């Protein structure tokens, strides 16, 4: 379904045949380096002698950069144009992700991870901005495609790392991380060679001034940030702690299939939302239905056994995906023309400000109590928060229609 063209927005837009593959690749590229770590976290844990809290820090550090660099990313877009910032962010993230393979200790691994997070962070406000600029009449379709790329990237990492990539590279976690940097290099090259420039990029290059500071007084911005933050926190924390949790209960053989379904079930959610008409995206049903599905799935991972752990992980992944897609796409829909980067920058700052502490808290719960299942308590709280704040956001958005 086409979105009506707001006054003042450029009607001439690039071909969808060009921009949709670029948006899909960009979505995959910013997720693959982040989620390349969980399948090999046990190898990194043993090689670098990490505690569970340090594992939580490793997963939380990129999220910290997402919070710290999101608004500067909005500033960079206003000053240099969205395409230049997007390409630079992808390049920084990919090269820093590759540098993790050379880490000889925890500190150097942390340093490379921080730089990688900074690259992704300055890119993230650019993605919804590109969605609006490149596909102004098909914003929902473009958002669904880019988020599908994110989820497909995660699924490929989770499903192929243990059975295919690790054996091919001799069981080395370092070479495994390098392999997963190849898609990023391809995406950067395509952005340099094939990405279309818009009138807005030309205006920025010629010195036109644009606003970049988020409107922190907007209740809509805070609802967006809290809903997305709860979603991201439980997603990254579950990917970080499922492998060690399964190892602790003697189910290490299920790590690969559980991660594959935790992330692979999100593809089902992605295609479900891809098929939905645009008019349904602001309604409350995704949060009211799939928020509780996520909650039940997280609890099921802890209380169940055998195949039911996999079923529970799939439910958690499906619920998290549907709610993520709706929340992630709203800045491009709700923002006035030329303002998407401002709302996106504020949303990411709030959301990752929340998400950064959750993996650390999960690890601290485990270390302090000695009980592996307690690491899931913060994730369960996030599922409840995601449901409440996401429902409030979509109800408020519906009143504006």
C-alpha cells in the first residue's frame, strides 16, 4: 500500500529495483558482525578466560556506542549528507569487526568492539532516513525489506556458524569472525558504486543547513525509545546467554539448533509483517499479541527441557521480531520530511541507553547468585516493558491518523 506523499517531499525517487537490494544488504551488514559472537562465545570465553560478567560487557559495549553515537550520527547526516554517513558507518563497522579477530586479550577485543559499535551507531539513523528518501511512496515496504535483511543476516550467522563456517576454518573463532565480515565489504563496495544520490544529499553538499538535535520533549520519541530499548535488550541478552545457559544445564549439544530457531523464527515474523498493509502498522495488535508470546518463550527456555527449549526459543524470536519491525519503522512514517534522522537519533539514544545495561545485569545476576536461570529475569522484565510501552505508542499513533 502506498503512503500519501506529504507536501514538500521530493517525488522523483530512485528505482525500487536498485534501492531495495541496497537496503536489504545494509540491514544484514549492521546485524551480522554483532551476532557473529554468540555462536563462538564459548570459544572466546575459554580462550581469553572471561567471566560471565565480562561476556555481558562484550555484548553490551556495542549497545553503549549505539546510545552514545546515535545523536552525533544525526549531526553528521545533517552536515555531510545521509549517503556519505551511511557508507562511512558501514565501512568503519566492517573493518573494526574484522579487527576483533586479532585481539590478543580482553582489552583489545573490547577496543575493536567499541569501534565497530561506533560505526553501526552512526549508520543507524541513516537507515530510516534512506528508507524515506529512496522510497517515499513505499516507506513501509522499504522498511520491511531492510528489517528483513537484518533478520536474515542474524539467521544466517546463527544457523551456519557452528555446522558450516567453524568446521571450514578449523574451529577458529578468529577466522570465523573474519568470514562474517565479507558481506560488509561487499555492501560497502555497492554503496560506493551503485547507491543513488538524492536532491537532499546534493543540497547538503552545497551547504544547506538542517536541524539535527532530537526533540526530547516529545512523548512519542520516548515511547519509541523505551519500546525499542526493551526489545533490543532482550534480543541481545538472549543471544549472549543462551549458549552458556545451555552449557550449564548439560545441553551444550543444543546450542546451535536453539540459536538457529531463536533467530530463524524471526524470519517468519519478518515475512508476516511484509505481507501486512501499511494501515495496520500503527495498530496495537503486534504488541498485544506478540509481546506476551515473547514473554512466554523466554520463560519456556528456563522451565522446559529437550525439544521444548527450542520451541520456546522460536516463540521468543518470533514475538521479538514482529514488535521490532513495527517499532523500527515508525520514525520513517511519523517524522516530517527531512526530520527522520532527528527522531531516529533520539530513539536510538534512548533505546540503547536502556539496552546497554541489560546484558551486564544478566551476567551479574548469574555471577552473584550462582544460578544460571536468574540471567533471564531482566529479559523477562524487558518483554513486559516492550508490551506495555509498545501498546501505548501504537495507541497514541492511531489517534493521530
